[in-house]
């Protein structure tokens, strides 16, 4: 809506997983390097934790973009609250059993495991390296489902059956994994995303504006500081504040945005109960 007014080629603060908008903050770049090491060196499994909106899934999408055809297929589990049999059926379908009809679901566990193993062996033979990503893994409340993910790693004992497993979640995931010491020990790459610093928030906003085609920043220094303060350095909150500020500035025919504008936007979000 406001892109033309601000001379932008596309919206800069959408919460979409476009790798072009990946901002290499210190914490995000470190996580990216660790996960890349995990996959390129066939280290098995890893975990990336951080608060909601901190950019965990964005890191993974940037990782897939950087690795290109050297890794894949990527199986992204975005609804982890399923039974162990449902999870195995889903992985089997994503990796190879595409002809299975809905009437056959969930597949018997023995069938799912056989399909998964055969698919992994064939992909390894082709020189591919599958990556299984489980988003919001802290929401898995069935110990059997977590145990199933652990047991899948047994396939990696064969040199003819390679894949990587990445768990994403908040701090609760770590506490659940500590109750599964064997699984916890097999998570080689570990990263925790931290909030962006005040300086990084300013650079983050300018970076996304540049990617969107801006020739100059419409946020003054004070407004950037206010966004850093109110967002706590959380990328999703930064996006929300900056996006609404640009919309209000467009509606009010403003030429630039100030700290007062950001404060007003934040108060409006608080009024409607948006976190």
C-alpha cells in the first residue's frame, strides 16, 4: 500500500521467509555457520533455539539458499504436534511415498520406516543430502514423538544413509532434551539466538529498506533508537513497528518518521493487544 509513496520496490518489513532479507547480525550469522558446518560435515543433528520472532526459521531458509543443490530435499515439519506414527507417515511421504492415498494414512510404522530408509539410501546414492527441519519442536508434548526423532538418527550409522536433522524451538526445548540424555548428546551443533543490539537494530532497518529499493532511510536516528527500545531487539517486533510506522507516515503524508511516530504506533499496538 505504501511502497510507491516511499519509493520502494516491495514491502521491506514483511514477515516472509525471503532469504534476501536475511540480516547477518552476529548471533544470526553464528547460527548460520554452525548449521552449515553440521550439514556440510555430515554431523547428524543440531538444535537452534530462540524466542518467538527471533528469526530461527529465517536462518534455516537462508541456509537452504546458500547450500543450493548441495543439500536437499528439505523436509520442513511446521506442525510438530502429531503422534509418532503420523510424523513417520509425513516424513515417508515427503521423502518418497508420494503415491500413498489419504485412506492409507497413517501408514503402519514398519512401512513408514522402510520407505524412509529406502528414500534416504537412494538420495545418498544420488549424492543428495536430505535435511529434516522440525519447527516449534518445543511444542512436542508426546515423549514418543521426540523419541522417534531420536531413533531416526540410527539410520545415520550406515554410510549409505545420510541426512541432517535440525530442531527449532524456544528455551523449553532445551529443558525437554535434557530429560533425554541420549538424544541430547547426539545434537552436535547448538545455537541460541540473542536479541539484536541497539546498533544492529538500526543497521537491520536500513538493510531491509535497501533490499526493498529505498534510496535513503525515512527513519531518523531517534526513531531507530525508539524501535530498538520498544522491540527489545526482536526482529518480528521490529518489523511490526517499522511496517506500521511507514503506513502511518504514508497516511499522514509525512516525509520522515520520528521517535514520536514510533511511540504512537507502539501505543496503538498495545491498545489492540498485539505482542
